[in-house]
């Protein structure tokens, strides 16, 4: 669950996360409440660091004998902060409202309550569920490593490998669901940073672009651009050729869910680039439908990648042409990220992949498609 871009991106997050919500410019915030079982301890108000950067302490106070405390501070934008003591109490919150109440018990630090801050509650809910799922993944990884070291039964190792995959998929689905429903730029930043631990970079990039478009927050746009530049820098500039591994694709389906090309590994896949406005594409669609219906039960499928820019027209064409397979698009026409990646100069265009994701044929149309598949599936 490691990504080579994680440190780079988290470092960037540290620089630009603290503040994402322009409407809060130069606002004064009051954080107050009660912390039981911590009287006379030092309590610090801190900005949350990223990428191994040191914690920034903004202010400190002494918790009263009655457990009460109060902080006033000024911030230009929405960010993630925390309250912390020297005895390992850490309470995270988002400054989305000017008056926030946080009550806790040092004897049970995980059970703190936040009032007056919807985004802080969303952060708490996310962290609670994420830690549970992440711990479960770690336990499975540990058990699998132990069993492999001890040269355990192949059947037991295989079962744990399946369990590992299922748990990582469940964790990633939870993260993706959070990103699709969250509206707080600060929360989105935090979750995107965590997503790099377990998700493919291309998928995180697709999710970041959606978050940036949804919020129009400049730091999210910068994050998306930075990640995109990292992906492009690591994408081979050589022509798409037979025998090469197909570059990753991560775009949204009609429901807004991110679908990756790599998720189809284990199947033969025809990646079909087309658009509703493209006459030759629509003319070729019946041929693709015939191929799909004939070989869909032989470990073969089609992934439709549209260069549309109108969602309604895209979905109407899928229905009208009876294209009963998975479809994705960023609805950017020739500005789509797949155009330079696959060096697309015209559509229809396709590449046929084997079960490992290697390109075994490309630009198959008409009878050429049928003949190639007939040879592949005798």
C-alpha cells in the first residue's frame, strides 16, 4: 500500500492545505470546551503537518481545574487543526465555523465531541471508519507475511491473498465514497492525501480533478495539476505499440464512479475510443456489439472510452446503440487525458489487451475485429 508519489504530494499538501475556503478570509475563530481528567495540563492549538513537516503550534493555554479551555485565533481560510497535550491527547477539527465547541475526556481521547462544525464531524466519522478498515487490512497483511515466511499451506495463503484484495478494495471504496460526498476543501485534501496510500495514482488524479471541479478551490486545482504532471512525467512518450503494456486509464462512469483500466486485468479487453457525435464510430458500434455478445462469456469484455463533451448525448448513444458494457469519460472531447496518452489522432480507435494488460492488437474494425477475436477464442 505504498505509492512513490506519496511523499511528494503530502509535502505539497503541507504547503497548501492550510486554508482552502476563501469565504472565511481573515475570520476570527473561537474554539472552546471542556477536557476532563486533564486539569492543569498544557493544551496546544496546532496546524496539522503533512509530509513529515514539523507541527506548527499557534497558541497554548493551561486547562482549568474545571477542565475548561478557550482559544481565539485568526485564519484566512479553512484548514485542518488539532488540540494536543503533552500526554498524547490529539483532537482534530476543521475551522468551518467561527464558534466551535470541542469536549473530550483525556481518559478516552478517541471519544471527543465537536459541536457547531459539520466538517469537523465529517472528519471524525472518516477517521474512525478509516482506522478500523486500515487496521483490518494491516492485520491481514501481517498474517499473510507470517504464513508465507512459515511456508504455510498454499490454500491458506491463497485465501489470505483474496482477503487482502477484498479489504483493500473495501477501504478504497470507502475513501472514494467520502470524496464523492464531501464538500469541505480541507477534508477533501486530507482524504486525497490518505488515498495515495492504497490507490493507484491515476485513480487519485481522476478523483482530485473531480474534487477540484466541484469546489473550485485553488489549492485542490494546484494539487490536481501537480499530480497530473507527475503522472505525465512517468508516462512513456513512445508510440502505443503492440507488445507494450497499455497505459492506465482512470475516468468516471455515468454514475460518477472512477473506473480504472487496471481493474480489468484477468480479462481480455477491447478498449474502444469513440463518441456519440462521431458518425464512423456509430457506424462501427454494431460490429463491436456483435463481438461483445459473441465472446463475452469467454473472458472478454469491452471498455468504452468516450470523447464526448455532452453527458446526455453520450448516455443516449449508449442506450440507442445497445452498448451493454462499461463506459467512462471525462467529457472533455479532444481535451481528454486519454488523447495524448494513447496518441489518438482520430476515432473510432481501439486497442485489444490480453489478461495482463498488454496490447496484442490495435485499430481493429469491421471484419478485422471479428477475425482477430475468432483466432483468439477458437
